[in-house]
C-alpha cells in the first residue's frame, strides 16, 4: 500500500504533546495552581457584568449599518419632530401604550355593552397618576392630546356605536384601518356591519423620558391587575414591553445553570464510574466539569475587563462550553485507560497527551475558527456570542491540557499507590480470591492495561463487526439517502426573519397582544414614506411632476399597496390649491412664494424641508395592505426598494428612498441568507484546511468536510420542520453547527487513519472501539448541558436547545454511523505507525503487543525528558 506523507504537522505536534504530558505528569501541582490563578485573575472581570450588558433589541438583533438605519438618519435630519404630533410621520416607533379589545368568543365588538367597557377602560387609563397625569405627558395635536379616532367618531357615547354609520377604512376623512380589526362590511357598501377588535393608542411626548417611563409602568400595573369583563377581552402593550421582556428572559435562564452543572457532573461521574474502588474515575470526571467552569470564568471575565458587550445570547454559551469541555475530557480519559498501568504516571500521561492531543486540538481549532468567522455577521448579538464562545473554547483547551491534565496525574498517582477513590487509603490489590469494595486496582495481566469498559467491549465485539457487514453498509447508505432527502426538503421550507414577539416569553402579555394584532390588524400594513432626496428636483416643472406622478403610480400598482387609497401627497394638494387660488404652479418664483403659507395652512409642514427658499427634501406616503407573514414583509421591502430604484431611471429621474420604522427590523431579510451562506462556506473551507494539515490523510480530510456539509444540511432542514426560522438567533446555532459537526467526524477520521490495522473494515472497527463510547459520552453530556433550556419560556433559549439537539444528534450519528461506513469505501493511506505492525505479520496478539512494548520502551529510554 502506498504511503501518504501528510503527517508533517500531525507527527511533530504529537511529540510536542508527548513532552507536555510528561512535564505535567511530573509537576501537576504547578500546573494546577497556575490554572487556578489564571482563572481567578481575569475572572474578577465579572464585576463589570451589569455595565457590559447589551440587550437593546434594535442594536443587537438588526443588521449593523442596515439600509433602513441610513434612511432613518436622512429622515431625522430633514424632517425633525414637530410640536404637532403625527403618528404617520414618526421616524421611530414612538413612546406609547396600546390596547386591543376583542369580543368574547369572537363576537361583534361594535355593541353598546362592549363600548361601555371600552370607554370606562379608556377613562381608567387616562386617570393613571404616577406623579404626572396622561394629560401632562401626552403627545399633542393643536394643543390637545392625540385621541383615538374610533372613540371620536361616536363622541365617547356608547349608544352611538349602534346608531352611527361608520365607513371603512376611511370614515369622514379619518383612517380607521389600524383602529378597527376583523371588519365585515355590508353588502355593496363601505359601511361596517360588524368587527371583532378595537385598538386604542396612547402616545406620549418623547422628550419627557423619565416621566413617560413612570407612566408606562403605571399602565402595565393597571392592566396586569385588570379584571377581564364579561363582554370583552383586553390585551395590552407598550413601546418598552419588548425590551423589558427580553431582559426578563435573560435573567430567567440563570437558575438553570445550577441544574445544568449538576446534570453534567452526574452524567460524567456515572459514565466514568467503575466498580473497582481504585480504577474508578469519579474525581477525574468531576474535575473535568470544573475545568470547563474555570474556562467560562476566565474567558468571560477577561472579555468583560476588555469592555466587550455582553448580549443576551451569550447566556447560552456556558451550556455549550460545558459540553465541549466534557467531550474532550472523555477523549483524554479514554486514552489514559489504554495506557499500561505499571508505567510511571508521567509516561502514562505523555502517551495520553500524544494520542489525544492532536484530536482535541483539531476540534478546538475548528470550533474556535467557526466562531471567529461568525464575527463577520452584521448582527451584534451574533458577534458578541461568537467572541465570548470562541475565547472560552480557547481557555477550555488550555485548562484541559493543564488543570485537567494535572488532575489526571494526581489520580494516576492515587491509582499507582492502589488507594481508595474516596478515602485515599491503600487497599489490597484485587485478585481472583480477593474481591469486593475494600480491594481494587485490577487490570488485564496480558495487556497490562485497565480492563475495558463494558461499552468499549460492546463497540469492539458487537457494534463494530456489525457495522462493517456488507448488508449493513448498504442499509446505512439507504438510511443516509433518506436523511438527506428529508433534510433537503426541509431546507426549502425555511422561513426567514425574527418575529419580534419571539423576544418575549411564551404566554406573556406581549405574545397575547401580538397574536391579536396578527389576527385582526393584518389587513393594512405600514404606511410607507417615499422621501425625495434630490434638492435639485424641480417640483414646479410639469415634466418633473409627470415623472413623479408616474413613480407614485408604479408604487400604487404594487400588489401590496392599497389601490383604493391614493398616496398622501402634499404636491398633489398644492397643485390643486394653486389652480384654485389662481397662481401659476409651473413658475418657480410663484411656486415657492406661496409654498410656506400653504404648508402652514394645510398641515403638510412636516412633509417638506423648505429652508432658504430651497426644497431640500420632501415626502409622501403609500398605504400597504395584507402584510401578514415574514415573507410578505420581505417581499414588500424588496419590491418597494426596487421600485424606488426604477424611479431613478425615468426620463426625469426621481431620486427617492422608502422608509418606515419597521424597516429597521425588516432589513434582516436582506442579509440573513447571504451571511449565513457566507459563514458556512468560509468556515467549511477553513475546516478543510485544518483537517488537511492535522489529519494525516487527505481523503479522510475531505470526508470530514463532507460531514460538515451533511450535518449543516440536516440541521437546516430539520430545524425548518421543527418550526425554527432562519434569523439572527438560529444563525448563531448554525455557526455552532459548523464547529460541532467537525468534532465527532474528526475524532473518528483521525482514529481511522492512525489505526495499526490493515484492512479498512478493521480500521473502522478499531476507530469505533477507541472512540465510540467517548462520542456517546460527549453527545449525552452535551445534550444534558442544554436540555434544561427546553424548560425556558423563551424563543431564544428554546431555539438554542432545538438546534443544539439536532447538531449533537446528527453529529454523533455521523461519527459512529455514517462516516465509519463511508471510510471503509476508501483505499486509505496508512500512516507510519503501520510499519511496526508489518514487522511481525505472523505474530499472535500477545507477541505483537510485547514487541511493540519493547520498541516503545526503547524509545522512552532514549528520551532525556522522560526516562
């Protein structure tokens, strides 16, 4: 068999770890104390945690420098907030409280009894006293508080709701599309027959920030204690509700940490438990979990010291770090158990590091690189998560080869002295005649190694041979084909975008409000601003006005624009005003001379930036309809921006932008898919490079890369079938997916090409024997680390659990199922370790082992660092 010379990095790296293991084994106290100091010193950075918290929804969950943010800056600059309040012309969501009142059991809300309750509730809201009344804080129009048009239309008299003829959506020049929902019209008429919901808004003056906050708290307190009436159901919301709920969710997950660490320690101990009171690895397993905790302490503390923002999404990172740290611990314990028990502790640890070091280095590099690549995303929540997690993974690696290695050395010394795991008292060695809880230290006299764990025997004697049978391989390929087919189908079902109601806890008042809003108030969407940026645009020129009219017509003809409601255009009204007043609107001088008086008279003063006899910018409005889903929002944003671009290509170009405060959140649709694909492609290529460098077989490196792509497709497909959308939260988890999908396949691939066996089937069985149980241990412990998040009442944490579960499940199945089978199809390169085996082709297993032991012993005796 041809030899592949691709171990130029792997072999020297193995020797470096061998030397390090020897040093750690000789001086465990030094490395233990040094690791504790390194964890404690930066860990003091947690005193800055409250200062570093960054949970602002817009800042964390919308794209950095998104187009809508630039558009908003232009709107704010050219159309500053006027003393005359106009909800239509807000550049932000505003400061407000809102109620949605629905009839019980879907009944008609336009009844006298229902409106008696609505008017009484309105009175109670306006009577809230928190040091300042609503009258003192309200946003005003013509020196009166902004009122609710549906109550104005009946003069706050419930009896008139039955007798009045209310038309929809326009009623006496007032738009009711956002005030009345679930409307049924009389046949061949615009008059309302019945409705299912009424919405009331209470806008506050945004300049009175502190006083507003107190009033909104009073509003929430009133409605939280509100007794639902027999005729109506009330849901409520404020402009600060989303933010408050998000911060509450972040705090709610903290109690779950203790449960997670308890589960991780319990599972780790149980999986490493032996009946032998000397060989059991109880303390090693416990300190392995502590090692992961120290990594979180040191890394998070360091970044908090450095001023890195701590986003809510970072709260899930410790669960992840615990899973990774425990996974590497199982690999190291497995390698330790395969060393000869009668050798010196430093020699056993050196062999452990040599065998496990490269493997955990591969997984650490791939995980860390995947997360650092995640920093390229335009979402700060993703950037913050990736920075904290990648740094913690580096510390986790360092603590595994220092702190945990030192603990392993201390445990080795205890085993060497045949001491009890709990009392540390010397006990008699277990023999055929002496057995029980007071004896221990048994080992295989033939191999001079610890007895195999029952699960190791299962993988060696049953699972490995079973998996390498021809008919089983065919069956595995068929199962994989089915997995791939379902995954690809799921990928085409992915929904994009983060629904803002998911930032609140399940069952919260925010979710109830959003559900009612979606059900009853989706007929009319945002009233979109069309902002003309060009200060050289000649509004008095008939040709220019024709181009502008054509542009508006293009918007009006869009399927998501309301064709029955003409655009709100100051220019149309002004031209009509000019014709009625007898001046020439086609003359620049006359056009400008009458403009100021018209704007003040007509109420359009906020729509034109007319200073120094120059129109710097102006705006008009187009009403949208039927924006019900995230896809509708995405399509509306894209089509409106495309139409705006087309207006700039007319014979007389109209340079305009489209804007609405909701576009700040809709911008995620423009980048979410492209950035996700970018991250996956870049990270996968990086994984391939690392695999080629550290796995001494290029074909196996390609299989590792294939495993990454396969797991990503599977996770993406199944997460869509599990009602998880592609948004900034799930993007984080797909970044995790890249790193974790490498872990299991890299371990198996490395063990496969490092095996001394001759045939591909034997290599696969040997790799599964060595790493099958550690992979299962790692998968179970990682899932245990995140399973408590399933109890969290938050979309963010629930999404993290769902995708992590899929990642670990599919990664483990690839590691101990698909990849070993696929590797047997290759005519693999052997590495240099096969040479030792080729020397003794006819020897029995025992003679072969003794010959190899002789070679190893001679190598060690020639090593000045580890005699």
